[in-house]
C-alpha cells in the first residue's frame, strides 16, 4: 500500500469510513477481491487504506459516472450486501470532487 | 476515534495520506496537540484517521476558507515544518468538496 499516484485535479474521491463487526467471516479475502476488481474498472485512479479503531479507505476516480458504475457493479453489489449483513457495524460513504492537491517527498 | 458526524453536503474534506520516518521523535504528542487545536478552529466538522503501512487522515470543514485558515495557523505551521523535517517520508494533501454521502448503521 502506497500513496496513490493521481493526476492533476480535478478528479474524484470516495471516502469509505467504517467500523467492523467481530471476526473475519470472509472479509479479508473479499476486500482483496474487491480491490483487484476495482483496479480493473474504467477510470479507476488508485486506492489508499488503513484500519485501526476505524477503517479509512479512499478510492480515486476520473469522474462521478465511473464511481456510480462501480457502485452498481454486480460483484460489488454482492460484496456490499455481505458488508451490511456481516462485516460492518457502521459505515459512511462520501463522494468528493478533489479540487487541489500537493505532495511532499523527503530528499 | 469514531466516524465523523458531518452535516448534509456540501462540505469540505482534506485527505492527508502519509508514510512516516522511523521512530516517534515527538510525533504522537504533536499529532494529539494538532487534533486538539483543529477541533477548536472555526467551521471544523470532524476528523477520521488510521495508520498501517500508510496513514490516512481526513478532516472535515464547512468551507475552503476554513481549510486555508487552518493551513496558515501559526502553531500548525510549526507542526508542518517539523513534519517535513522529521516525521514524514512522503505525504499528499487533497482538498475536496463532498458532494453526496450516505451512511449505514447495523441494527
């Protein structure tokens, strides 16, 4: 996992913040499968994720239409359903337009 | 750390993604101090953060002007300088407009 190499703004971000239920229950393998599938979608730009008390996952996309298409992807819909039934205690999804960005790299 | 209780969109998000240098070097106490100071700023809405291989921290604000004011806060400028010198190997800051959101809460 590294910082996503996104293009110059504007582009779009989906911030997915969550708390998990207890136990794995197939979560880790599905999370990996959904990551692999997302990277194959049109206009997918990158992914950043970490989990401690809460999980914060951000995916980056070229357009809101690409985000809507991914949210309606049939395999992703199955994963979303299992997420609500088994894996997540609570989550919030925020769809954002990235308006400016800057980066730092240590020498 | 919980999922931030943000208002109805539109509002603004700053996604700060980073990789750390080795050792604490005062990082944790400064991170807590900056969290405490951010919560006192005008138009601050909330904060979400987790770190594994990378750190993903999102702060939420009512306006881009509030974000600019926080980025120029004198105590925060000192912390940003130490961040570049000591704490971060690399980081990226993305300023975003949150256009829509939705939430799930398990029964």
